[in-house]
C-alpha cells in the first residue's frame, strides 16, 4: 500500500508539469535503484526547494500540488566507496528537470538550486537533458524552424559554466508522430513506400499481438540476436527483465476494467511488447512505453526470417493505433541523427522513421555542471576508455551467450 502511495504522489505531480517523461517516473527510479543509483526526488514550490528519498515521498502532500512549479528525479551514484574520494558522486536527471523553461525567474531559481545541490552532494558533475526544443525539421530543409527559447537557455547555461556533455546518454533529436489526426490522415502522412509496406505485411500474413511476461525470455534472445547482427551493445538479460517487468506490472490491467477515464489511463507509466508473427512464429517485436499521453518506441528487435514481409512497418502502424486508442497525443520514435546526413550511423533507421510521417524535433541535449573542474576532467578522460573496454566485452559476451 505504501509503495502505491509513493508511486501515485510522484507520478501525479509530474504530470502537472510541462513535458513529463517516463524517465522521470517513480518506476524508472526503482529500476535504476537496483543498479547502483539512489533516486532523489526534488521539488520546487512557490516558496521552497526540497528533496526527498523514496521513503520520504509520503511527506509530499498532494493537497499542495497547486504550488509546485518544478520537479526533478535526480539519480545519484557514488564513484568510490572508500578513501578520500568516498564522497564523490555523479548526478543525472534523465529528461529533467520539468518546468516552464520560458519563465526566466523560475529558470534561474531552478538552476541556482541545482548548482548548490550538486556542490553539497559532492558531485563530480550534474547532468541534465530536459526536452527543451531548439528547433523542428531537418536543418536546411523547407520545414526547418528554430526555437528562440531553446537558444536562450543554451546561452544561459554557457554563462553559468555548464558544458555541453561529451556523454549524451539519451538521443538529442527524435521524430514525433502527431496522433490527434484520424487513422486515414496518419496513413496519408506516411511516405508512399512506407504505406505500401504496411499493406504488404498484412497481405503476406504478418499478424501482431500484445506480448505477455511469459514472452520476455524469447524477446531478450531476439534482441540479443539483433544487437550481434547490427553491431550495437546491449546489457545483460537481467537489466531488461527488470525494466520490462517493472513497467508491465503496473496496475493498468486492473484499471482497464474499472471506471477510469482514458485520460487517467494514459497518465499511468506502463509498457507493452508488440510481437509480429508469421504462422505463430515470432519474427519481430517492439516495446512501447506509455506515460502522460505520450507513447515511446524504445526497444526494437527482429530475426532474419521473413524480413521480406516487412513486419517492422506493420508493428509501427499497430503501435500508433494502440497509442491513439489509449488517449496519447504523440508517439515518440526515440532517436534521430545528430548530423542529418548519410554518414551518420543512424541514417538508415532515421529514413525508416521519417517514412512513418513524423516531424523531426531537435532538443537541447545533455549539459553538465561540474563543481570541481579537476575531478570532471579526470572522470571525462578515464571513463570513456573504461566504457570502450566494457562495450567490447559486452559484445563478445552477448555473442558467446547466443552461441
């Protein structure tokens, strides 16, 4: 019961703020808490700045939620547990903080408090990557538009000695699909070849079903096969099982049969796997996350078998329709290139996403505040080398496990 109260308090609070994201939810905090991160929930009200641990969230009175002006889930990780560096830590606010960034006085207050908070925590750095829009459309194209609000924030961060991070945890750019249109209009916005491939998949006997917890081992194996084939690194199975089961095990299924509005349902963090099959054989799948009237395509996987039947196109179309039915207003295709040219490693994936009829959205990206420049320099130089070794070992381990 206590856990349910904590979840409701935090998740309801952040849905009242601009651009709430599933990476700021209580569920995501609990996932990361199992992998060495301590969640800290930070709240700005009319007059105060307070932080809470998971055990203290019940102290956050929802009766005062109308006074909350900003909030942020901050993940804290201790770098070393012994010696004179024992107090050193890193702080990361995934897709946060959440606030009206156009409000200058509030923006300055939040940044002032975060900088003081980072110093008091003994942080090597604090990383933020809020969804602040710099522009829409592919740069240089006819539909490209810049956003002055984003540029103002960039200037403010530079003035305060924040640095554009060399370690961009999340995608800086993405493709968003507007779900407010009718299904016919959404199909009409797709490129002709994409629309053809959706229909082709249906004609070739591809079907899509919603996966269950029992499908997760099979889906991880398919994901591992995809990573080896396409050359990207993934984590061990336990991590993905934790992410998927945490969000899939929310109480949405119970609420679907109760007197809960579609709007309320769309504000509950959850996820579901959609599995494409041919003759009951799973050939491709995606995981779609839902929160605060937005859907996110986060993980995709496929097998070599039946690729000519275009299952990935039908999966995305079914995801769009299901998100619309849930009351979502947008579908985030989770990632677009940093540089919009054919040399970018994401170019092929981007062309696929672009064909679905979405709009490119370019955001601020991750910025670091380093209270101690010396430790930040040391960390920035050493950690990339360690990560390169870990990625190499991770690829080999995934391939070995498949073998």
